[in-house]
């Protein structure tokens, strides 16, 4: 809404404004930028380089211990548009987490939900409410809202992965709760197959007849394995007419998004092909698993290679060009926008 | 409700009853058996023997041609309690279908939904709205309501499978529609992987981001492969405390039953173990895929071996005893009972 | 599917058919009428006359006592197409129930759901699980599946109303349960406003913030009052372009049909106007509350006046012509057909 | 999570932190206040006085014109905890809007949803997508997301009402869209009954059989009239054991909250009685329609009278004490919290 010039008695207006301020009131007609024709995101299109993330992760590993007294060894992407907040976008947190050989990140839980996407390596376990989930490159692992989670690395190699959280949303809603894990002793189980996968991961459309009580708000399947994803992408690309194919990770029992606040998708673009440009309300963080190419976001163009992280602001058009077959994992806040009747998408 | 003795004027009552009949009315108080304390099913517990089904199927193959002028070569289980109706229970149709080498069962569609469960062999394709689905032992293949379906056998061996339909229900609701296929020429495609599986069969919880329009009433995945089912049963049995495990086949996108009218489940019972006895409203037809054992239904006890078909009437307790590890596939009308608020189960 | 002539060896075929019968099997190819191009309902279009119903109801009142040893004093419409079954259609039961001055129909419950629509008079109470619901002309009162219900008439005038039940469906599904009420003593409460209305009947879209536990399968509002219905019909007719308006009775909390098995609707047709002809799968029973006109059902045309009952078979086109402004209450099995993916409607 | 003291090489750590900042990364372990044991709302408990709101509204009416060049004449409650933002809480906007005699607030629409609750007077119409809705004391009127809305006052008296919007949420999600109305000419219809009420406001559970296309995300009923609400409160209070009763305004067709982002409720507390103390995640704004009493919020106690506005921060306990029978209308963001799996409530 545009500003208005009043031909009113200016001193009276000034007194009036002062009285309003005194009464903790503000006139709507002096507010600017509240109601804009289109979203004007503070989030900027941006890209973080894998090489830099890796080098800094390793320095963190050398300099900063991980133990119960401390915290996760996490480097958060701080979008330059957000005035110093440690958020990749107005609604998402994205970070790399580094766990050295034989280290343990002890159990805690919080209402912000998290997911882990492994870009490289293997050999770390994440325990979710005690269920041990092995992590390998290309796997998506969920640690949903208010589930206890801990990570341990029984091997001799360090490992880094991408964390995405809905923290900015939960913070804006003033709904953050946090709790230290129930036990001081880390659980170092290294089962090859988690209970969650045993129950819900057998195959498409198969589930136990009897569920142990009501299902949680989130997907009861906590790990989506790269072998399945890769096979799905291959099938989908075979029948694609554009050289690009996209899959969505969903709750295998109810078909909803994996988490009430975050949507996970993965796109494969064949060498030389590109996705169509599109934009939607809400933001998206993406990372490259394999391949090489360029990602257009708004008026920026970023070269990308495996391990790079980039962010698409709300309502900004974006597309992917593959120079070598590209696999791009993305997380968006689309379930939030959809639930509130605020989701829009256009090509 | 029990009968009543009236001390009324009997001749007046007789005249009254005659006048009611003349007016197409019936007094409730002379009706018996309408409202019983518990279900009194006409369906009887029963078992059909694999050897007999096979021998008769082969005689049908030799005696009765399959072509457009004719019909499916199908032998329907006729429950002896149902007065000659070709139904396995009051709500389900079960039959064996026999297709000889190089034969074709041409396309048609009908509002009754059908499913096929393959007990032995391989090499037949079922096309569902043109999508070619290979059939092998242990596979479940859906031909949902009002989808065109046809079967063809390009090989040199005959094949038999179990058909289950909701025909009695659709008939009772006076909602049967039927249509001959759109083309006189059979479609003889023999793709190894169906379009349906390519799109919805990659893995648990993975689906195309973009769906081609709204999903149908039934599962968009039309084939559930034995390899997945077997792996799921193995996992489930490993964590079972009773020696028995049961999986449900579901719509991979919405987690509902595969069809709005029929629930498919499979139970594995370890050698020497047994399921708990339970009963529920609505009927169930079952068939043995592997193993050997006994099935108790009401006060009957049936020895079973692979290929046998049996039926559990409404509200009849039943259980499975395995002499050798048993895999039992079952179909029930539970989704109908649940949708109408009439489902009850007790152990 | 049409019959087939086989050029097969006839004696072998005869032996084969005999062996099939012996094995409780039936060949599909000799079945006729199982799969028809369109529904071929056994239910016939029919109409019962108010005057006759009333006269016979009164004779029943004089001849047949209502007490715990007996039953409801109910005269069921027996569709002449259904071979003597006491059903108005293949899926619905319709009847008139007569309760004399100071009589009581004691409490019982059953899985078939019932509804009462009052055509004339007032002064009877129906108690549903103890909640006393006053009944007056034009009111719809629900006695859902497995709720205890009893009727009592504290006044000096007899009363008759229409009962509609889903009994044929529940019977076909072999899911009938029945139980005598918990107390031998009738509850003779005559509260002006029921608990159900107090909680859910204040106005459109208003409900208690706190519900006492989960809602039942059916509407928590058990009475729909004529004053509201009349006002709604008036509004709807004012904005109608065709001179006809139809309202649906729904669960005020979830917007679903009032019962999982039956849909209730009411149509007002202005003098001289008519509804469009339409047909749908499943059957419908209707009764006239006010007015005078004609109802076309299939190739039949019935004059109607207040209190008449008529039935529309599955897939039969029907329409209403009003000679004087007509209010027609209808109940159909549409929720059953919809839940099972079998609902079709065409104009 | 508590801070950590590292025994690390401090200069190296300083260089590392500088390099992180340079790379737009932030270490998690130096963040404080991100993950708190319980919500630590910036929103403060607060109350705005009716007398002051009214006096300032009238001064605004005298000083600031309302026309297309300008804007709504709206005074927004600015919570003192929010650093000058014009929001009543972290998630809600609350304001009084003043419309003088014969004034018009022209049509526009925006993705933030709004509702109007009339505290006094009558005689203004709000048009929602052209449907004219009369406004009177005690009425709730919805202007949902992206519906065109305009207000006009054909009478000689000014009128003020409460506006509540989800603007802070939509702004945080970077999903604000805004559009000027389609016509420069104001629509000055003054129909007594809106189209929305004609269709969906007849009575509890009655709706048109035929809907014109799919229902919107919000309630199709746009006005909830005081007469219905008052009757509902009276019924509810009669059966209340605590002297307090609360009703929720809901979508009459689907029973959901009236808007995807805001829950509206009204509480009546009998003279001398009080509500139980409770708290929940998310914030709530409330206003007093009738009566007199005190509202406890956290450790604050506010005297209230008709027209006062107050705010309850996230997770702050609150309760109402009535000195004279109190009617308190409240709006919360509970549907947002519930949709995202973040709703918690405790007493």
C-alpha cells in the first residue's frame, strides 16, 4: 500500500502520533512494507562451497571438542540477507555437522525438527529414540520434533553431513522446547538395520498389520536409503520427456511429507538437460550429491559441485542446469505454507 | 427379538395380515431372524483342495475355449451355505483362473474390483488400462473397479491363479456395470516392469513429486512383488514374539487398503507356531502360498497345503497352525465394514 | 457377458460340470446376469399411500400391543420386486411406526442404524442412549448404529412416523448385532431440549471447545428441527433459478452425512416447478411432508400427497413435479456407494 | 544449551571464528538462546484500555481521511516486548478500526487473513468478494486470505471494531501478497442477509446439497451472529459445572477452525466464577464483549471492561475471573501450531 499525504493539521497529527506511541498503538497508514504486492524476501539467493565447508569443518574438528558439556559441532549457514541470524533462510536452518573418529554427540531433543542428508562417507550412527540408524552417502535420516537423538562414530574416519532444521519457524512461533537426553551414557549400538526400517521399510505399500499405538505426526520410517532413491530416479528419468525427474520422500503409511514442517525432494538432471524454471512461496535449501552444473536463483547463477549448499528465497524463480548428470537434494518449508493456505507455485 | 404371543382377536388379526400383504406391507413383529444377538452367517467355514482345483482347472483348459465370444476360464468357489450362489462368502467371490499356453483373455472392465494372487508359475501378463504387469508366484496384482484388464500368456506353459472379487457386495448394492474392452485386438506387451511400478514401486515412501492428476480411489501401485513381501515377512518374523507375523498390502501414497472394498494381508507362521485366535465382522478368503499346517475356522479344522483355498465366515474365530513354515495370503471385506462403522474385532 | 456356445465334446462337458458341482465349484461361463452393462435392480419403483398406511397403522394400534415381550409396532414397506423380503429396496428398510397414547417402546440397540422422520403430530419422545429427544412434524431424529433407543408417548394422542434403516446392507454384510436395553423400566423423561442439541445445536458452526472424548461415527447432533429446515429451504428457494432447492442434513462438526450408511436430504419444489431428472447408483426412499404433486420414477408416474412413501431403485431416473409447493424428504444409501468407490450420478 | 569453555588455543579459535564469519557461517556452540528448555516469548502480557482505544480512534477519525489514496483507519496494538513492531504478539496483529459516518474503506485483498469482531454498535457492511455482510455488536465476520474486502458505513454514526490478522506469521514466511480491488467504485450494498449466510447459515448441520465447486480453505460461512452465539453460551453455561463455558467458532461444513491460521473462541464466565488456569504454545489475543472482571496472564493481573484488548504470550498461564458475567472473545494461532505438530497445552 502506498503512502499517503495528509493535508491535515500537522501539529495536531504529531501530538496524535505521540499519544498513540504512548498508548502502545501504531497507525497502519504510516507502516510501509507490511503489505507488498509480492513477497519481498530478506533471504538472499546464496551458495556455500563444499571445499570451504569441508576445510572449516575439519578445523572445527581440530579446535572444538564435542562432549556433554558442549554441543554439536555444527557450522550454520548464515544468509547474508538476514542481518547476522544463523539461518540459511527466513524459515530454515542449514548447517554442516562434523563428527570425528570415535566421537559421540550425546542425546537431546527439541521441538524444532531436523533431518540429516549424508553427502559423503559412512560409518556414523544416529540413534532416534534409541533406534540406531546407520548413515551412508545419499541417505536421508530424520530426527523429528521432540525425538531424542544422538550421533556416534565408532570408526577411524571423520564424517560430515548436512543438517536442515525448521528452527526459524519454531522460534518465530515461540514454541521451542529443549531437553537433555535421559542418560549420561551414550548408546553405541551399531545395528545394520534399524527397527524403523524393519517395520516400515520392506517395500512400497507393505506395512505391519498391527501398529503399536497411534502413528506419530512424522513419518514412522526414519531412513530413506540411497539404493532405493537411486533406483527410483533411474526409473523416473527413463520415462521423463525433459531429461529431469523429481521424487518426493514421504511417510510410507500416510503419503504425507516426511515431517509436518519440511518437504524433502531429490532431482536428477541428465547431462546437458535443465529443469523448468519455477517459483513458489517459502524457501528451499539444496545440496548437490553428485554431478556438476549451474543453478540459477533469481538473477544469480551459481556453479555447483558435490557438497555445495544453496538457498532459494521465497517466490524466487530457480532452475538447475546439468553439465554432468546432477543429483540435487532439496528441503523446503512447503508443508508449512500448504497447511496454512499460503502455498503458491508458478512456472 | 423373540416372537410374541398375542391374546388378540385371531380372526381380526388374520384379516389384518391379509390386508397388510395386499398393501405390500409386512408387520415387523412376525419377522424372525432379522435382528439377531450376533451375526448368523449363511456362509459356512470351508476349504477347497489345491489338487482338485488344479485338476479341474486343467480339464477346463482342455474342454472350454477362451476367446472374445466367451469369457474368462474361471472356476468359482461356491460356498455350500449360500444356496447355489457362485460366491465363496456372502461378500466375496473367489475362483481359480486358468490360462493355457498362448491364450488371451481379452479386455473388459466392470465395477466389481478384482485382485489376482499367483500361487505357482510365471509368464502371464495382466494389462490394466494398458499397463502390462508380469505375474509370478507370490505376486499380488490389482485390477481395480472399472479398469480395463486382460490377460495373455505368451509362453508354452499354462498358468493358474487365484481371483478374488467384491462381486457379491456390488451386486447387493445394485451397482454392477460392465463393458467390453475398447479394442478387439489383444495387447500382447511383455514389459518387465510396469508403468505403475516404475512410478510408485521404487521404495518405501518414494513417489513422483508430480502426479498426473488426482489419484484414483484405489492404490496407484498395481503389483506387489513377492521379493519385497518375503523380505518384509522375514524382518517382521525376526522381531515377532509369537512366531507369527502379518503384513498388510496398502496404497503406497495414502496408506489405505489397496482397494476401497478389499483388504489384503499375508501371514507367516513359523514351524510349530500358531496365530492367536480372533474373529471379526465380515468374511475372509485365504490361500496357502507355502508350507503346511492346519487352519481352525469356527468348529472346523482343515489341513492345508499350498494352493488350498478356505473361507472364514463373519464373526467366526479362526487361527493358523504351522507344521512347516506357512505363508497364508488373505483377502477380507474389512474396508467395507470399517467405512460403514460396522467393523468389530475380538480375540 | 453373453453366453457362449461351445463346440466341445458335450458328454465330457456334462461330466465336467457334474464334477465341478461335486467340488463346490461353478464355471463362470455358465453364469448369466452376474455382470450386466448397467444395474438391473430387483427393486421396483413403487409408492405406498398415506391414507392406507395410516388406516393400517391404526388397526395395528388397536390389535397389537407394544411391550417388552413384544416389539416395535412397525409396518414395513415390502417392495414387490424383492420376493417377499420386508425391504423397501435392496439396501433400505422403510416402515411406519405407530405409538398409541401412553405407550412405550422399550429400549434396545442394534448395529443397523435408524432414523425417524415425523410426518404429523407431536408429543412422542425418543431417548437415544438416555438423551430425551422430542419429536414433532418435520423433525429428523437419528438413532445411530448401536445406540440404545426407546420411544414413549406421554400424551393422549397416538403418533406415527417414518422409520428408515440400513438393515438390508447390514444383513448382507452379516454384521447384525442386537441387544435388549439395560433397564426393564422405561425412561419417561420429557425434556424440551436434548443434551445433544444443547451441545451441538446452537447455531451453524458453533460447538463446545472441549468435546467429551472422541466423536462417534455418526453425527453428534441427533435432532434436526423443522424450524431450521424450513428457514433453510426458504433461503435456498429464494436464490434458486429452477424453482427447486435441496438441502442435505449433515454432521455439524465434520460435515459428513448424518450416518455412515444413510444420506438425508430434503427438497422443496415451488408450485408448478419440477426438479431435473437425475439418476444415481443406490436406492432412495422418499416421503412427502407437505404439498401435492407427481413423482416420476423410471417409467412410472405417481401422484403424491403428504405421508406417501415411494422408492427409487438404483440407476433409475426420477424427478418431482409440484402441483402445490412440495416438501419431499429423502434417504439414500449414497454414503455406502461413495465409501466403496461405486457412486455414479448422471442427469 | 549452556555455553562451553574451551581449553583450546584461543588465537587459533579467534582466527577460525573470523574465517567462519568471512564464509557466512556461524558456529552453533556460540549461539545462546536458540534452544531453550521452554519458550521464552518476546511477547509480553499486556492490556489496552477500551476508553483509550475509543478516544484515539475518534481522534483518528477527525484527523485522518479514509479514501483510495489512503488506507484503513486502523490503530494497531504494538506489544511493548516486540521492539516497536506493530504486532500484538509474535504471531498476531490486533487493531481497532474506525469508520466514520458515510465513509468507505475501499476493496483490497491480501494473503494475511483477517477477522472482525464487533464490540459495539451496528450499521457497517463488510463486503467479502462482493457479498455484503452486516456488522453488529457481538458478530464475528471473516475476511479470509486473498478475498477482496471493503467496508462501508451508510449511516450517521461512526463505528469501531476489532481487527485480528495473522500478518506476523505470513510476514515471517515471506508470503505476503497484496492487491487493490478490481473496481474504483465502492459497492454500497446493504442486504440484510449475506449470500454466505443464506447458503451456510440456516441451522446446525444443514447445507446445500450442491456446492458451487470445491470449498475454499476457510469457512464458507463468513458471519457468526451474536444471537446464535448468545443462545449457545446460555445452553453451555446451564450444563457447566464450573460456571464457565467456552464455544469454538468453526467451519459449518468441515468442522475445522474458521481460518487455517486462526482459532476463534468465546468464553462466558458467570458472576463470581473463574476459568481454570491453562497455558498453550502460541499466542492469544482477547477482547471483552460484556461484563467486568480480571484477567490473569503470567504474573500480571488486568482489570477488564467491555472493549479492552489483552494478549496472552506463548506458554503463559492465564485465567479469567468474572466480577459481573463476562463474555470474552479470543483469537489464537492454535491452528498453525497444530498443523505443524507444535501445539502443547497444559493446565
